[in-house]
């Protein structure tokens, strides 16, 4: 009989994103982005977010490596949402001029 993996510190309820049990607003995907895109180690992530324990960061990473497709799909959907928002809310011409002026 195969054993089912458990992840201390991680809560996954239905279709909701996986989160840290002690920090309901901290998604596993948040920790993963720091690991993947910033190149931070588990120790660095714990230092940058002092409310997290190293055990919580390691649990999030373990969950990610066992559920990579789930988290990658969550991150891709989030990226698409941000890009759609940018398309629907273009930068104002005034702000563009101010940015250009500040570069001079």
C-alpha cells in the first residue's frame, strides 16, 4: 500500500492555493518565486521573511517539488492575470512623460 506524503506547515484545501498553516496569506507559490526567480536559498528566504521559520520554508519547497505542475500552473495563471490587467490599464501618457523626464 503506497504511503501518502504529508507536509507539515502546509495547508491545501480544495481548489485553493497551498498555503503555510501558520500564515494564511503566505502561499507556497510566493516562496517558490523567491527560490526560482531571485535564486534565494531556503536560508535566505527565511532571513528575508523573519516571520517564517526555516522549517516552514523547507516544507513549502518540499511541497513544490512534489507538486511542481500545480504550483507552476498557479504562477502561470497569476502572470496572465497581471498581463491582462496591464493591458486593461495602460500607463498614462503623463506618467510616461514624467518617467522619461526623470531619466534625463
